[in-house]
C-alpha cells in the first residue's frame, strides 16, 4: 500500500468515527432539566436574638464601664472650668487688661477641650460597640444560614427591617436560638435591653458662656 492510500484510509476512518459520535444512536441521554426549587420564605429578628444572648449582657457591661470612665473625666474637667470661671468673675474687675484676656482665652480653650472630649467619647463608644457586637452578629448570621439550608428555606428576612407581614409558621427564630444554644425568655419574663449606641456623654451642665475680650467703655467728659 502506497503512502497516499494509507492517508486516505486514515482520513475515512476519522470521518466515520466523527459521524458515529454525532449520530442519534451514539449520543448520550440528554440530562434531565432540574425542577426549580419551590420558594420557601422565612424570617427572624436578629436584634432580638442578640438581645437575649449571654453576650448581650457582657457587651452592655463593658460599654457602661467605658462610658463611666469618660463621664468621670468630663465631670472633673467641668468642675475645673466652673471653678476657674467663678474665680475669673470675682477678680475681673481688678485685673489688668492683658491678664483678663489671658484668663478669657484659657477658659475658652478649656471649654473647647471638654467639647472635643465629649465628641471623642461618643465616637469611641460607638466604635467599641461595633467591635463587640460584630462577632456576635457573625455567629447569628451563620446560624441563620445553617438553619435555612437545613429546613429548605430559599429566602429569610430580618423582621427588624422591611418585613411588614408574614405568617407565624415562617418564623425561624426558635430554630436559630436552638442552633446557638440560647434559651428564649419565658412568657412575661423581661428580656435584656438590646445593645444600643451609648448616649451623648454630658454628665454636668455647661457653665455660662465664656465672655468676649473686654472692651474699654468711653466715659462722659
């Protein structure tokens, strides 16, 4: 057999093989189309779960301790400001103009520092709360996902947000609590308050507004 004939035989064999693969008899059975999973909607209340968790009490205690520390510092500074302002009022009539201006500037600076401390305290408390709450929320969301998959829920909503109506049988909160090992409070039992951003820290009333630099008044000639 010459070389050309051999090439033709190989080409014919390849062609027949390709046709055999494409023929109806040789095609694999078409995969069955999966039926769409029926929609099953559930809901829970993430903040409620967090509020009755053991971690909630710990978080509240830590936030309160931090807040007390800031309040004590601000209260001390307010007392210092009040004392200096009172001394200024008593002695301003006999003060030299340059000393009076220095005292007024000192009072204004102290008042500004208290305001800054209050703002920083609120921001620090918010950040501390977020840092403490996030790990607990992560645990709750993980439990929600696991419960949803185990019970064939296709969608689960947080009732604290958009949910306006749902049947009680769609509530998966008890399943989530069981997953987390949290015991729900008995009927009529007061549950713990939900962790909230600490309120503005302002333990003492602000003293009177600092005076503007004194001006010489023109007397009658």
